[in-house]
């Protein structure tokens, strides 16, 4: 099940909210959330929900075992290594087995059967969350969770289960034991959810339509302008889709009393590649920093090798295809090349630095989009003037003009403008109402109108199209 579906919006979510707030006491509320979270996952993955439960049981058991051994003064490292190996083994089997076998066949000429294992949705997210718990218990940074049901709730909690952000146990352990959702929390959560829903359905899904039309056909007749239009639309699709899901997750979490970290901070306003990765998918970047880069030695030793490992893993995390590894290595090269140039780039005008950064980001999304290297080469050739269909034709010109309002909306929506407006009206930002009664009244009125309008327009869009693209099957 996904957030951007009529079943979720008008059946699952209302039923969950009603039963949750009618439930007496936090213990029963947690049970309600757990049941609905498992149903949410099992809706699309009826078999793989057992894998989710087993993963939670294994990591929960590892935590309990480490707690028992620590009390006796024994080494915890064998348990940590075993748990990490089992987590990575499950991820490898269910996500990368097909890629590894098919690549082996290509290299050796053998004809081994390629496993036809379907990817469990969200396995990368919940596996990383589980590993963060085990590592933090090993480091003695969090206490051992003694309730399996609470740990399973942490792993399976539906707001962030299939699309992030990656929530560390240390961020929510206290909230599993004691939390209260105030009226302000629920009000803020509603606004944040509506904002994400609008990003996903009203912007990202329409960008997907244009991007697929331009990028999924033959490049023999593609034009330079058409290819750039397609990849720009994908650039905005992946941002509004991914940040929209994060907004919805953060909003729903707040309604239930959970406070998740921010996952995006206006990444398309970044002034360097380094700055971009401080703003894009923050929970993933910080996970690799804290659990891979720093343990390998960070900046102290083998800095460039550590970065190479991190960016290789970051690329492969996004999908079982070699283009994702190339995508990760592409950003590794950019970051390494940029380091000595940052002092000089800071002297450039801000807008020029932002445009230069976006140019390299868009090239990166081109690598990300095409899993077939031959088509990737054709797309890059078309983008840089070697298109079979020339620079522009009448069909692309009409399509460009028809979608110019959407393109402008994307540019404005990815800029700092909505946040600046939100600071005043309190609609599209994470701030609470001002102290002025008049401003507070405007805030409340505009907020409710905004939420209702997004829900109505999103419903119309879903009914009309009957489809909402889902990017996260790769993760």
C-alpha cells in the first residue's frame, strides 16, 4: 500500500486514526499502530511481511544477547558481526542476487539460472534501521529494547516503512515508551502530510508523465530540447516524489506523537555538490557517515578510499543495477574534484554556483534514470547536440509550451519561495503560528483551505488517472 492511493486516503488512514485515538493507554495504541503497520506492508507484500518480522526478531535477539553478555563482561563483537552479516546477507539475496548472477554469466559465459526473486519493498530502509539499533547497542549509545512488540513497531511503523526517512532507534526509543500528540502536533502533522501529498500527486506524477514520454522511446528521433525536457522533468519528479513522501511520513509520525528528522532541505538551491549532499536525503547521508565513513577512519586516515567505499555503497543502495554504482562513483569524483576548488567557487556569484551545481546534478539524474548503458549513452549524446531528431521539432515545441506552467511551478516549488511564504502564512513550512491573534486566525483558515484543496485535487487526479508512479520499488 502507498500513501498516494484512494484506499489509503479514504479507508486505511481514517480507520487507523479512529481506532488509535479511541484506544485507551499507550500500550493499546502501540498495538493498534503495529497491527495497521503490518497490514499496510502485507497489503502489497503478503509473503514478505514474514521477512520483515523475521528481520526484526533477529535484530531484537541480537540486542538482547548483547545486553546479557555486557552484564557478564563478555565481548559483544561476535554478535555484532553476526547480526551485520545476516542483515547484509538478506539484503544481498533479496536485492542483488539477480544482478550478481547475471553479471557472473556475462563475465564467464556460463548460463546459470538467474534467481527470479522479487524485491521486498522497503527492505533497504528497514534493514538499515535494524542495523543502526544493533550497532548503537554495541556502542552502548542506546539501551536494549526488552519488548519485541515495541521493537517490531519501530521497524514496521508504516509512516516511514517503505520510503523513509531512515529513522534510527535512538531517535524514537523514548517515544516508543512515552509520547503525547498535542493539538499543535496534529495540526502541524496534517499540514505537513497535505504538503507532501500535493508534491507527490499534483506535481511529481505529472512530471513522471512528461519524463517517460520523452525518455522511454527511441533516441533515433529524439531532439536535444526534448531530451533535456525529459530529464529536467525527471529531476523534479524524483525531488517532489521523494521529499513529498518524506513530508507525508514526518506529518503522519507527528500525528501519532513521533518526531522524525528532516530528510530534505531545499537541495536544488545548493551552491556546491558538497552542499547538495548536505541537503538531499539527509537520513541516508548521515547513516553512511556515522556507520560507514567514520568507522573506516573518516578524515583521519585513508580519506579518499573511505569516500570511495561510501559512494559505491550509496550508489548500489539505490538499486540492483550497475548504473547506480556509476551514479555513486560520479558523485565521488565530483566531490573529490570540488574540494580544492571550493575556496575559489565561493567568490563566484551565488546564482552561477547554483546553476553549475544543478547542471552536474541533472547529469547525475540522467545516469540514475537509465539502467541500460547503451540508452544512457544515447541520452547523453542527445543532450549535448548529437540527437537523431535534431535540436527541436514541432511536436516537442508544443509539448514544451503545454508543460511550461508545470516546469515553472517545479522551479518555484523547489526554490526557497514556498518556505518564505510559509514563514508568513504558516502553510508550507514547519513553523508554528505567530503570537498575533489575527495572524493565527489567518494561519488556521488558510491551512484548512490548503489541506482540503490538496485532498480534493489529489482525489480528482487519482480518480482520473487511476495510477500514481512509485519510485521506491528499487529500494
